[in-house]
């Protein structure tokens, strides 16, 4: 599963919109859109930002980055 698929799946599982995630994490909607569309890989953002995304989605950073298949 790609990182984009993990992000999208996690958003759906949490019934969260991309706008809500952007607001909760302090990320701009354009950066989040780049992540969701695969134009910006997750490894190109700061670790703290990736951690905020993972925490907001209720998944581990390892899961979000594709290192493990377990969500939590």
C-alpha cells in the first residue's frame, strides 16, 4: 500500500476530511493535497509534521511511512 493510500484510508477510517486534518496539524491544504496526490513524498516533510499527521489519524509514524502494516 502506498503512502497516499495509507493517508486516504486513514482519513476515511477516522471520518475526517483533508481540510480538518490540515487544520488540526497546522499543515497548509496545498501541502496536504500534494501528499494525498503523491506529488510530495512523506519523507520530504519534517519529522514533527509527519508525527502530527500520524497522531491526528490515530496511526503510527511507521505505518504512515510504510515501514509496518499495523495501524497502531
